[in-house]
C-alpha cells in the first residue's frame, strides 16, 4: 500500500473521528455510537483468482461492540472522483466480511456490514451508479431474478451548512473546507482547534493535491505547530509572500545583470566604431575609467 493511501485513511481511523462521521451522516448527530465501542478490524482480505492469491484492502474498517456484544461492522471508502464500478467494489468488500463471519464462527448470530462511500469531489456531483442494478446490463427476462445491492454514497462537498455543523470532530473542518470550495471556490476557516492536526492536514493535502497544507504543519523555523486552520492559512500566506519576495529579488538580479551586459556591449561597440582600441582594453580592466567612458558616450546619465 502506498504512502498516499495510508495518509488518506489515518484521520478517519481515529475512533473519535470515525464515530463522529457515522453519527453525523447516519444518525443526524444522535450519539448512537461511542468511540470506546469501536475496535479496529483488519481491512485486508485475500482471494484466489487465476491460481494466484490476491489481496483486497478497503480504506477503514471497524467493529462496533456494545457491552461486549457484536452489533455491526462499519467501513469507509474514500473517493475523489465518481467510480462506475463502486457497487461492485462495495459488494466485494462487504461479501468478504460476511464470509469472514462464517470462517470465524460456524453458527450463531450474524451481523450487518455497512459501508459508507465518502465522496470528496466538489467540482461535480456523484454521477455514477449507486446500486448494482444501475451498473449491470440485464435483460428484462432476467431482471426479476437479479438481486440488487445499493451503496451509501455521501457527497461531502454537497452537505448543507446544518449537516456540516453536526460534526464535532476534526472531520468538521474537512467537510467545511470542501463545502466552501464548492460554494465559493474559496475557503474562509473557522477557529476550531484541531485535535489531530497533522492527520487533518495530510488528508486535505491528499484529497486536494495541494501539498501546502502538510508543508504548513511540517514547517518549524522556530515557530510552534499550527493548531487550527486560521493559523494554517496564515502560515501558507506567509510562505507565499516570502517566496514572492525571493522570486522578485532573483528576477531583479537577473534583470540587472542583463541590463549591465547590454550597457557594456553598447560601450564596446561605440569604442570600436571610434577606433579607440586602447580604451576598450582599459575599460575592461578599470571600473572607474569604464564609468567615465559611459558618461562620455551618454550611455549613463550625467
């Protein structure tokens, strides 16, 4: 698994953030799931195809227990672009968890598997299949016998302001960012203090492709770590100004060198046209004499 894949899952893997996302999206803030009721579940499973053992890995998976009793398995899948085959992927992930229950316990109670697809795109809505039947090409004769399987897609950038305010964890900052980018094309942060600062900024960097979020956290230079998005944007702006000043100085030096070369070339040309060969040699060696010659030929102002 690549570093990018690991980073995008880290924030959501914290129990406080995971429970907050589920409570906010499924139960409208009602605290149905407590963070201490969640246990990590191995997100990997294996299957055999073409005689080879292959690995299937989902983004985040947790087991919900209450008073030591199993209740459900809950998983997240992150998307930045719509995926037409998402129903097939989700049914594969969920099916593996149901199969694991058979392998772990031959009889007894079985528990539901619920997958939430978190779509972070803000330039266009999810416009692909939300169920297996929408993806399959099925003849009318077979349709009554094909079982459907819907997926739970949540378009984070298209949540209402009221829905964003349901979140209490660091995910509220993430949701607020994508909603504002969709609505205004810009982002004005709130002063909410972040608990998982690095992980929040890493998720934003991965999901937006903007590395400045993570760079703002990594930058030290005697400064304390940022604690909220206001400080993050201030640091990004400061870095932009510093970079602009450095680029301006560099550009000024380059332009100055070019102008100096042009003036010297013009002086040499005038001296050669006048047949003053000795002055050419002397001007090349003596800065003060060169300056006098430039004034003489009105190349520099008096």
